[in-house]
C-alpha cells in the first residue's frame, strides 16, 4: 500500500500489518491523529487505562504472553515519565514491548516546549533502542525495526517518539510486511556439551529468562527427566517448565528451599538455560559467584552480549530456548538423580499449619485444589508474593507474570492484560496493601473492559518487605513503614467489583467459593498479621 495517508494512519496500518490487535493507552493531545486512525480500525482493541504506569505494565505483560511486543501509547512529559517504569521492567524482565510517546512539534524542539523531554537521552539507558520518527514516510521502516529489535536476541523494550505535527503530515509511504522473530540457528560443540554433562556427578540446571513456550518447556523437561538433572527456576521464572515435572527442584531467589540452595552449592556442573544469573537468583552473586570455583558452567542465552559478561563460562551457547531445546532432545545422557530433588520440592511446597489467625499457606493450598492448573498468577513486589512462590505450582509458560525487577503495582495491571488476552483462563492478581494502591485504579480499567479475574489484596498495614529489612538492621525501631489503609472490599465495590473481607484462615475457602461463583472482577481483602512477616519467619524471630 503506497497511497497518501496521514502519519497517524500510516502508523496504525503498520501496527495492524505486524499483527497488533490491542494497545494500552492513556490518551494525549500529542497523538490525536493516531487515536483518530484507531477510530476506523475495529481490529485493534483500545484499552484505555487510568495511569501511564498501568499502561506500561499491561504492555509488559501482554508482550510476555504473546512473545510479540506489547504496545503502549502515552503522551509527552508526565505521560512518558509515568510509563517509564514499564520500560524498566520490560528491560530487566526481557519482555518485548514498544512504547510510543506523543512528542512536541518538530519546529519547537530544543526550546523546552510544553512537556518537552529528550526521550532518546532519557530512555536509551533502559531500552534496547530509543528513537524519534521525524519523517512520516519512514514510519513503516521504524515500526518494522522496532518489532525486530524488541523480539530478537534478548527481548526488550523499544521507545519511539512521535512529533505531533509529523503525525498530521500526509505522505506516500510503502508498507512493510509482518516481522517475525529470527529463528536462531546456532553452531555448537555438542561433543563438548555431552562430555561436560557426562563427566558431571552432581549437575543442576537453572532455567529462566525469556523465550520459553510450551514446546521448549516440554522438550527441556523431557531432556532433564531422561538425564536425571534437577531443574531449578530462576527468580520469578517458575513457569519456564511445569512444576509437575519429576525433574523440577524448586525456585531460587528470595526465601528458597535450603535443600535446593545446598544442592546448587554442591553442584559440580551448572547448566544455565535462558537465565542471566542476576542478583536475586544468585543471592547477591554469592550462591553462584562470577568465577564459581569448583563448578563448571554451561551458559545458554539468546544474547551474545550476555554470555561471558559477568560469569566465566566453560561452554557458552548463543541460542534461543526453542532452538536449544530442539537440539538437546536427541542427546542420550546417563541417568543420575534419583528423584529426591523433586521430592524435596514437593515437601517444601506443601504448607504446614501454623497457629495463627490468618495463615496464607493453607489459603494457597486451597487455591491449588479449587482453581484450574493453568491459572495465571500475577503479582507485584512484596513479601506477600513469597507464599505463592513457595506453595503455588506453576503449570508452564505464561502461568506466572511477576516482575524480576521487583516493581510494586504490577499485579493488577498484569492481570488485566492477562484476562483480556486469555478470557478462557483463570487469572489471579496478587497485591499487598502497599502494592495495590500503586496501581489499584486499574480495577476501573478491568471492569470497563469486561475482564474476568480474581484479585487478592493482602493487607498487613505495612510496607512489609521494608519492615523485614528494618527489623533485621534496626530491630524494633519502626520508621516510615506503617500504613493506614482504606476498606479494600468497599473500595473494590466502588469500582464495580464483587468483594469480601477475609480475616481468618477458615473463612478463605468459602469466600473463594463465593468469589468463583461470580463473574467479572472479584476481590478478596485478606487481613493478615504483620508478625507473620514471611512464609518462613516472624518479626519476633528477626529481632532475636
């Protein structure tokens, strides 16, 4: 298509050509030409959000689920700065995303015009690519490149600034066809790989990162099971393979199983597939040190810049998850593990009753009994998430949406995006009281767009994670961590949700049944005691 169109029309046409069926936005006058083009494009669902942070998080989550860029539109200045949290998360979590920012007219550039920011300078450190489109005729080129950049290698965010007057230009432009992720053909020394694997007596695999799909997860799990290799998940990447696999050994990160930690320390070979071995996964680079003396390391990652950047490797393999899984499935390796790693995981992920009024462990166990196995669990940052990280059993790719960047406020927007993307699946948003009020306004978005999801607000009237660290460093000296909260059930009903408050463990199962009997957005306000600061310790124990 080469006929003359406005820049706004050309841009929307390119998104449609790339398969975009949904965008997330808070509207701005700086990109009215795009909104006008969307008026005549019913194939694109326009999800109107209530704050640009929610826009960014929804686009992150949508990209994680589809493996194609989630699309966000915001306005300049305040809109872009609010949305920047989504770019940060997409980068650290390796999620494909494109943030479009309406910008000042080209003729007013560099005058500190209304809400003007140098977006290339602002976003370049936290995005794979940041650029400005000054020529409407080149929009197809920029959009194709943005999709390719966001998807290929290590996935991540792209930021494109759109001068308002450029979107109004009427020009002839040549459309570009749909861009697909480049399948990474790779050459590898399979003999060296097999030799390292066969020589190892205590190998452990660590999986994570981006690019896992159902086939890659299944093939890798089959390989690990046949080779007898325990598989640990990197921080908040517990859905890389199904947790029901006999090879699955649990998750690393915050509050891991001590037996799994000991197993990783004792390993003589680490097979790291997709994971970057970041700070959370490695407990501050101490569980696995960059030089890891006494351990061999095979590192598989789609980005050549990641390999050897922090960790010395004995064999570096640049490959996508699907390509690597295809390559190893036919390798015949000797069985080593006797299944004890998975047994240890099952024991660790089975909650033992505690003599407390509200015990979240049995609540998670109840959810496992009553909700479908492929439920999508979405959470932000906070100690509350640790109960689900420990006790929920994830079903494989796209069953966990959780920011490795540790961003609060992620759960409700991510769940909204998941519910719209997968209306046939159960979706649960988890949020602490502090976490919820950072993006709880997106309940209005979820209700407006007919999302079907369950929201659990875990309320201990405290910024719990910070309080935990405070009690360790300054026992009993509470400062800046207490919260005074609203009635979250009443707030949920004000947004149009069905809602109840739960204050005792025994109340949870019947409340969950009543919630599941409803449709739309349902909210359970769960009151907990700050004394029970994590799934494994208490305030009293921290002070000793």
